[in-house]
C-alpha cells in the first residue's frame, strides 16, 4: 500500500502502521451488520448538475508567480528528474 | 466592537493593538498561531481608520481582528496546513473567504495551527508543535481547528475561521468553550481552502457568542462561481432572527449519540445535555428522545470515505509544482522521497488507508459499502426531520483530554468524532454551543443539528441555550 501511495516506510513504521490500520479496518467491519443490498451509494451531499458560465475572460494567475513556487523551473516549465532510469 | 469603529468612537488601530498585546502575553504558552501578522494587521487597521475618517463605511466587521486556520490561502502570506510538505509555499491568490473578510473590514492578525492537513482531533498532529487549551494548558484544544478555537478562547481574537470535515470546528469549540458552526455543505465557498475530503469539507466560524458567529457566517456565506459546490442562493439572514426563541419548535435528542444509546458519553456531558434539553423545553419547545439509528455507523463509514478522498486529493504533493522537493535520481524516487519526508504519520496513515479502500478488490467491501451507509444516514435524518425541526446531541463525548493521552492509538482519537460526523456525511449544518462545565471544570458543548439550509432555526435554539447556560467559573 505504501508503495502505491508513493511513501517509503522503515521496518518499525511498517509494523506500527500495520497494527493501527488493521484496527481501523476492524472497526469498519461494523458495517457488515447492515443490509445494504438495495441501497444506492451517496458520493456527495448535494444534487449537483453541470452548469455553464458565460464565456468571458476573467482574472488569471500570473505565470511567473506560479512558477516561482516550484522547486525547479527551466524555460518557464516545471523541471523534474528523469522519468525513466535506474531506480534506487 | 465593529459598531464602535464604524461610528468613530474607537479606532481600529487601538482594537488591533489591544489584541496584539494579549497575543504577545500568552501566545508563547498557547501556540495558537503558525504566524502572527502584527505589522500587516496594524497597517490594515490604520487603513480602516482612514476610511472611517473619510466618511466611508468599512463594513460590518470594521476593525475586528480575525484569525484564519492555516489551510486557507492568503496571497503573499505562507499557507502551510501545518505540514512540512507546504512549508514556505506562498499562495498566488486569496481564498474567497479571505476576500469577503477584507471586504467586510475585518483585520487578519494571524494564521492558526491545525492538525496536519486538518487530519486529527487534538491539534497534536501539527508539524509545528501542539496547541494548548487556554483554559488548562495540560489539555488539548481539540482539533483539527484547535488553533482557531484556542485563539478565540484565549481572547487573541473575537472571531476566527476553521474548517470542518468530521467535526473539526465543533469539537474544538466544545473543548475550548466557544461557539463553533459547521454550515450547510455549499453555504460557504471553499475556493482557496486546501482540500482534505471534498465531499465533506466546509468552512465555518468560531466566536465567543452566538450573535458574533451569526454575523461572521453572514459575511462569509453566499454563492461563489469559483466553487462548483457553492449553493446558488442568497445567504440566510441570521442576526435578525436570533431573538425569536424556540416556542413551538419540535426538538429530538438523538438516542444513538447520547448517554442512553452510546457507550463512551461521559456522565457529566450527558447531564449538561439533559439540562440543555430542559432549557429548550422551558423556552417553549417540545423536546423528546428519538432514534436516528444509522448515525452510529457514521464513524466507521467516515474513516473509510474521508481517507479515500484524501488519498486522491493529496496525490498533488509530488514535489513538482510547489512546496518541498527531496532530490532523487528519477522522478518516481523523487515523489516517494518528498512525500516520505514531507508528510507526518497521521497523514501517511490516512493516505494508505484511503489507497487501500479504493484499491481493486477492496473497493466494494470498504468504499462502496461506506457510500451506501452514507445513504442510510441521509435517509434516517430525512425521516427524523419530518418529525422534528432540530436535533440535539453532545458535541464531544468528553471534555478536553490531556495532551498525549490518545496519540498512541489512532482509533481512540477517531472515536472523539462520533457525534459530529453524521452532519458532515449528510451535508447538514450543526453547531456547538458552550453549556456549563464537566466534573473537571472544563467546558461542555451541546450540538444543535438542523436539516440543510436550516441555519436560522439552529441559531435561534443556540441563542436560547446560550442565554440559559450555567455561568462558567472565571478562567
């Protein structure tokens, strides 16, 4: 799970988290007591429908200001280490 | 306070200076703030005074010092979410609530501490240290908006804003003895609020009195085209209905969330709830105990749904566009190294839990099932509100607990949210009103719950409770 979530854990952390997460999932097993066969799921509390706004240009973010927040930038683009290559 | 500033009887500068003095005296002990903006606040106050002198009206919160939970974006001022992963990040825009506060004449004096990314119930999960309860500094202030609650309780500010995903405004309000409101989902724009669990998050006010909370909620409410979940309706008038009382209202005490139905509700909390019910009855309401059966399953469903949404929302912290980056030879390794160094334990726990609940093979067993339970809760509330105008429960099962008491076992910490979570799952408003103290002399909060858009009735009941609340010993 940690790998999927892009986290790396020490052996001690792995042990502690495993116990804690199992405990939380045990609690979630309470829900097994309910008959949910004919119940529809709720993802969201509001009955939202798509809306369209008028096609008017509003204020936009300043590119330099946004780029200034990035750890590394080159030629007005976000720069990252090689995507392919030897993994550690 | 705002009236005095608007009429010129008091200067905004003197109001702000007075509060900055209180902060200077007690903040080192309490640690409510991640940052105090003293110079900026004095500058803004002087500007308000200039406008008053020029005959302008700076607005309903003229010169009133406010504090913001540090997960709301402020242009040019760091916004950290009390996380290492955002340390040093300076937002290029203001949250809508920040613009509305400024337009109302409020003066921002600081940004408050929170559990990292609002995940927690005690403000002990902050990367920048714990916040202490101003009424007893060995106790937690609650969380996750513990800094905002403590700032109001300590007299640092009369008003502050927090965010509430599963109780993060109401529970700290109860533990610190202040008023805290989670509005109807969609009533307050979340543009510029750093997302935790998007189908549950809502911004709301902390205040010392019910009428102050009503005024602040009026200022921040209303439709915002920048938030797709914002309700396209005019904000409810709250301040003018506060004195209408509860004569003829039908109010139900939720059996499953009170002492008779739920193990873990402390005797003193249950006793105050009973007295609060009696006060509402004395004011002309009909009060009886009622069953809202599925509310008790809210906690289990929430601790699947909220981490699931969080695991997706927090995928954006990848060391590419903002915040921390830990260098590594490849992008994949860089993401992992950055997230491992930048997130604290509770955030990691919830990201992994959410990743698991959404993963192929486990989706139906956890996420799908929890969404169905959410439907049951919505339906049970709908039935209850067919018979009652408002519902009542404790806000927190106990008064403030000691610092360190629950940190070793996440599940015991999560259980403190059992009474507050159902309103988030349903998208309904609810608020905590201080009502007397427990056996340890620490404040008890009573929770008033209302159906969607039911804020006016909710505030009327809150005003009755406030007037009837037993006086708290001087603190």
